[in-house]
C-alpha cells in the first residue's frame, strides 16, 4: 500500500493540473464569448479546445519526456514500426470504432435516455461546426496526441512503476472514461483506454497508442 500511495498521488496531481488548465480556459473564453455575442459561439469553442489541447500537450509532453529519459520506465522505440505492427494498429483503431458504434446502437435501443449528453457532444464535434479543417486537426491530430501523452504516457507509465499491466491499464482506463464526463463516452473510453494501455505496453512507445487513437477518431467521420 505504501508503494502505491505515491503513484496514486502523482496520478491525482496530473489530473488536478489538467482540470486547473481547463477551468482557466473555460473561464477566459466564457468572458470572450459574452463580450463578442453568441453568433461566433461554435468558432470560439473550437479555438478554445484547440488551444487547450496545445497547452495540455506542452505541459504533459514535458512531463512525459522527463520521465521517459530519467525515470525507470523508458519506452524502447527500436523495432516497433514494422509493416505488420502498423497494419495491426490501424486495424484496431478502425475496427474499434465500428465495434463501438454497433454496441452503442444496441444500447441506444435499450436505454435511449442516457444518450442526450452524448448526442450533444457528437454534434459539437461534427464537421458542420466551424472550420472542418480545424475540427479534424482537433479531433484527429491534437486530441489523440495530447490525450495519449497524458493518459498513457504520464498516468499509465507512472502507475506501471508499482502496479501490474492489468492493474495500471484498468486504473488509467477508468480515469480516461471519467475524463469524458458522460456515461456513454465514459464506458467505451474506459474500455478503449485499457486497450491503448496494452498497446503502449506492447509497443513500448507512445506512438503506437497515438496511431491507434488517431485511426479510431478518424474512422468516426
């Protein structure tokens, strides 16, 4: 237990830093939107999310880089990106999205009431909201990179210093699910987060998880 407590503490610190950054951005852009009116609401929200992901990537990218180069858990980048591995990662990302869509369709028929928040989020990231190019950059590029650096690079990597692969994957996956702030996304994000943790463990590089996450998000469009 004493060995686990510092790791849980570091995990809570990482998430506290992220949410502090998010609160600052939300407050700042709320003021900007109120002054400018609501006609550019979608555009401002898109820009706010882009900047949030950039700041998240910078903050936790430095954290991950320091841990990778100085900590006890150092990913090995050699021999990872064979054609076979790349095809497997792309396949997991693509098929994962279709599997999620199928399962969510079944759940929607049984419990349609839980999809209200999820449908609003899906609409908010559609290509009809603001610039399609910026939306793709946010959802397909910056989002996966920033989230993988935070949840697999920083959180899962730190948890692995004291937990087994399964334990660290379950804990980091659960945190990834909670991060999405709605039941529907939370369930499949938690499951997908465990898969991404395994990919990170198996490939020993953050880029394997990033590539899979990117293909998962891209296939949703």
